[in-house]
């Protein structure tokens, strides 16, 4: 626990901001949480962002680190997905397991998770002496460092100003805190739009809330340069997302072209979503852009630090954006604890130790698009995956597939996972060349003997 009641402004009450606010308050900080949106528990608007997402080991560990019982409550009702279900052009389905020992990633409702975290803040407030102050509809316009930190924001149409000892920026991809931080430190920063757009569709439940396809799989219709995916919701429905290049989506304008495109590529998805709904979606629904934001450093002295999408916005193909943001929270809280709330040391250590890992997961997320949309149907990929799995089962201490390290092993950092996997891939390649060499040598010997 921090001794003095130092005050912190957490900017952004999204998934990461709500969790870090709770974690800091439990450590004894006096927390004020600001968000430009209205309270998600009462808000009517739905954001364009995915309706459900996959929460896995790193995210779950962070939730448990903040509060075991809270984690149980907010994760109640998650749907385990033990693998992918690949849908081919003819509608045949093939299951590919994620883990070697029954591990799963889990589908969770984004809005419900955000609401649950805010409810947990209220629950904390009901017994805590120092309550978390929640200010919704507060658009932060800048943070300025002086003796402490000055937060300027607009609330109910009026400009407001608060002073805090420090600020945590969890205000997402277009972070204002990051922009303010960039003026204070020599921050390396990159932002790249990916030529990929996404559209969300809905697969309604079957009779009596039943699931019309297997809920315990992440469904993928991989078509190389574009794909469709679907994740189950608790009520028997699925949220389906189409990913494809902008040019392709913009070319699908008339009902006829959309119908032709779906009949050719996603025949078995048509009865699930409904042709009229597909056409409505492609012609009227908002389209999401995907981009990567990478930066470092993440802090200015002990005054300001950014976490979550504000520090690393990634494409969603490894299902790690939120999980990684939750892991940021755990690591930051652990460092504060370990350094007895010497914030300067904790923040500097965070920046030093986190940069390599964030760089690694950003790269992996981008690369995984090819795995999901294309590799999963390649026989070489499937052969290597099988071999990877066999070795992982035979020597679980010494051989761990990359997906397992990233999604199920929060004790292995993202950058170590990449290094370890590169080593394993080199061994697999040697083994493959060895096998090819043996076959060639055997054939040559056989032919030589026959010709004698
Ligand atoms: C299609 C899609 C699918 C995804 N699937 C997954 C998945 O399966 N698994 C996974 O782990 N991740 C997934 N992600 C990534 C995940 O959504 C993000 O990583 C996560 O939401 C980041 O949380 P955050 O709290 O850092 O940012 P956000 O969720 O963006 O929250 C930021 C908050 O800050 C507020 N804010 C912004 N600016 C201001 C301001 N100036 N003043 C006050 N408040 C402000 C916003 O209103 C918002 O509430 C997916 C993303 C997309 C787009």
C-alpha cells in the first residue's frame, strides 16, 4: 500500500483504464477516472469496435492479480474456444485445436466486460474509505506537467481543470495523453494503417437460444486476402466479422455483387447470417479501419505513463490487444509494489522492460493475419503444426508452440516467445531437410541397387 494519499488521474475508462483504476485504488492511491463517453452501464450507443473479444491467459492473470474474486465475477459466462473451425468453400468444417492439453481462449462480450469493471469500481467504492471518482462525458484535452500534473478537460460543455500527482493515460489508439507526452520526451512513434477494413455481422441464435454452429470454436472462413470469422455470444448468437482490403469492400456495392461474392466464397454462412442482412451490412453498416501504433518510451519521470492501446494499438489477429493491455496493468502494479511506490523507478523500469515485448506482439499480430486467412489451409503449415504439436506433447518442458506461449503462458514474455519459437523453427527446418535428405539418399541407394 502507498503510504501518502497520492492522487492519480486515469484518462480513459475503457477496459484497460477501468482495470488500472481499480488496481491503483487497491494499492491506496486516490484515483479519479475520466472518460469522454457516457457511463457504459447506461449508455445507449454501441461502438463500432468488436462486440465480443477473446480473453486469454495474460488478461485473466491480470484480472486475478487485481482481485481474484473480481476476476471470477467479471469472467462469469465466458465461452471457451478450444480451437479454430475452418470452413472451406464447400461448407465442410475442420477443427484445429489451439492448445496441446485442452487449453482455450474465451469469447467475452466487450460491453458487458466494460460494464462489469465499472460495477466493480462501484462495489469497491461501497466499502473503501478513499473512493474512485468517476467522471464520464469528460473529454480530456491536454495534460501538462508542472510540480504535479494539470489535466484540462471539457465536462458538460464547460472547460475544467484538475491537478493530480500523476497521470495514467489509457485513452486508446488516438490518445491525447500520448500526444502531450510526445512534447515532453524523445518518444519514438509510428502509426500505420493496414489496408484492411472490417465489418461486423450477426448470426442469430437457433431455437430456444441454441447455437447453430459449435460455440467452442473460433470459426474462420479463410480466403487468403480476405476472411470471415465468428465468435459465440452467451445468448446463442455469434458475432461475425468480415476482414478484407478496402478496395474489395468498396467494390461490393450492389446487392447482386454482394450476393455473388458470398455465394462464391461463404456459401454456408449465408443461411446463418441471412442474405438480406449481409447486403444491409455491406451497404449501410460502418466500416472499421485497422492500424498499428507503436511507440517508446511510455513515461515522463514519475508524472505520466501510457498503457493499453494508447501505447500499442495492434491489429486484432492474435486476439491480444486487450490481453496485452491488461498485462500492462499487472506489470505496472507489480513494479509499483516491488519498488515500494517509488514511481520514478517503477515507471522507468516499466519502459525499459516492456518495449521489446510490445514490439514483438505488434509484429506477431500482423503476421497472424496470414496464418488465419491463408496458412490454415496449407498442407505444409498443417504438417509443421502437427510436428510442433507432437514435439510439444513429447517434451512439454523443452518444446512449446508459439501460439501456446503467446496465448496460454503469461510466464513467458512476448519477446522471449518469439526468440524461443525462432529457435524451434530452425530445428524444425533442419529436421525437414534431414527427412528430405534421407528420402533422397534412400531413393538413390535403391535405384543404384536396382540398376546393378
Ligand atoms: C475488431 C477488433 C477485434 C478485437 N478483438 C480482440 C480480441 O479478441 N482480444 C483482445 O485482447 N483484443 C482485441 N481487440 C483489441 C482491443 O479491443 C483493444 O486492445 C482494447 O479495447 C484496448 O483497450 P484500452 O482500454 O486500451 O482502449 P479503448 O478500449 O480504446 O478505451 C479507451 C477509452 O478512453 C476514452 N477516451 C479516449 N480519448 C479520451 C479523451 N480525450 N478524454 C477522455 N477519455 C478518452 C474512450 O472513450 C475509451 O473509453 C480487438 C480490436 C478490434 C478493433
